[in-house]
C-alpha cells in the first residue's frame, strides 16, 4: 500500500463495531426526528396560533419532503454509494432541525419540516440499503429485521424529544438534537465506501406494473394514511380531554413498544405461512378500533384505543412491504430503489392522512374515524382474495417505517 493510500486509510473510522453501528444510528436519528412532533402540537397551537389544519400540514409536509428526498437517494446511492447518500441526508436533517428550533412563524416551521423530510427520506433509504448491502445474501433478511427493530428506538425517542421541547422550550431541545445529528455526519462519510449499484429505469417501470406492487404498495399506503391521521388527531383529541404533553408522549411510546413487539411476530408468521393472516388481522383491527373512536369516549378509553390502533394497523406494513420488495427484487431493481418504493408509498399515505384527518374533523368530529374504518374495511375485502395462499420468502421484515 502506498503512502497516499495509507494516509487515506488513516482517516477511516477504526473499530469495526462502530462502523457497523453507524447506519443503525443514522436510522435511529432519522426516525426520532420523524416521530418527534406529535406531543409538541398542542404547545405550537398556544405559542403560534396553529390551527388543526396547520397541525395537519406540519405533519404532512415531512412526508412530502420524504417523497422528494427518496428520489435523490436512488441517484446518489447508485453513483456514490449508500453511505455517502446517508451522510448527505443526515447533514440536511441536522441543518433543518436547527432551523425548526429557531423558527418564529408557522411558515418557517413548515418549510423546516419539509427540508427535514427531504434529508430524512434520503438518509432512511440509503441507510437501509447500506445495512442490507453490507450483509451476505444468506443473512440479509435477519439484518433487515435488526435494522427495523433499531428504528423502533427512534420511534420511542421521538415523542420524548417532543415532550421535552414542550416542557423546556423548542429552541434548546431541538438545537441540541441538531448538534447531535451534525456530529454524526463526518463518521458516516468517513467509513470505507460501500458498494454501488445501478437502477435501470426499464426494470423500475416493469416492477411498478405488477399485481404484487399494487397489493403491497396499497397496504403500505393505508398504514401510512391511518398513522398519519392518528398522529394529528390523537394528541389534539387527548389534549382537549385534559391530557398533558408528557402523557400524550406516553401514549405514542407505549404504542411504539407494542409495535416493536408485533412487527417481528408478523414478519415471522409471514415467512412461515404467507402474508394473508397478518394483513387481514391488521385491517380488522383498523376497521373496528377506528369505528369505536368515532364515538364520544372518556379520556382513559380514548387513550387505550389509540394505543391499540397504532401497533394494530402497524402490523400491516411488514407483510405489505415484504410483497412489495419481493416484486421489485424479481424485476432486478437494486435494494435502495426497493426501499424508495416503500418510503414513497408510506409518505403518500401519511401525507393524505395528516391533512385529511383534521379537515374531516372540522366538519364532524366522528368523520375521520368513520372514513378510516371504511377504508380499512374496504381494503380488507379487496386484499383478502389476493393474498390467500400467497407464498413468501424470508423477506417479510422489510419495511419503510415502524
């Protein structure tokens, strides 16, 4: 090895365990930013006069940014490698989070959240591709499952960050988080370059036309739509019933813990017996619980039902994305493009849910829950004959969001 190569090598991050942990840390950070807003919404209503519709926009705009950010993730990861794309995305998230901390108007917060979503979409897709591409083929499903389990840490941390910001102020809490993300950018970029791949447009187009993409993609969309609506509706409803930000955060934390438990179980069942049972179970829970939430309920019952709905409908994303990734993989699409499909489907559904939920609630308090119940029920009837007897290889735990 020449002196120049040795010098370059000396700038690489040393310990193998730390290098292995970096993409997982990036996933945790991105997911925490994504999940941090809900407990802060009531405070923003008081502080900036945020309306219910504005709260929905603030949640939905992250999803819009994710869709935008997922597209360059494919291009950058294909040309420069997933870890470079992950580092760039994380840097964008850090800058946008600092902006969110200092923003003094609703417009500035909306723009900051959109840019957060752009960076987050790039970081999420690239980091997952980095994790999968670093593993031998016979261990990739196991590594994907580990990455999704780690992402749950971010789902749990996010509401705690939001609750701290509501308690101690948005500026100090989110600036501290932004600095933490910025400090991770150099280590992510300094590790040894990861493998690159191409994403042929013809193969991507063919994969989008398959029946499995329609079934798996819609399953991801309906999950994102339900969770996007609940992310806005739950904190506002619970706040109106007298629950404070720490307890609202606890509702989302408990829901996240249950989702972390349910997801791997759904994945194992999908591997063993196909996606039918977990998909139909999730849609059944979504239909029944959403319908009950349309009724005027006391605070403890409403909180309990939200805790059940979040992991219940969350089960759907595991088998749905397994079907989606199987379809795009069969068409020869690279890993990062497969995760991009899932991310876009999730963000599309979440954005619609976050905007439509408060809008429907303004017309009638029960309306968004009745619409969710109807959508879940109709999807159950449509999907049932299409997943009956569907075989599934060991890709069941691939998922864009947990």
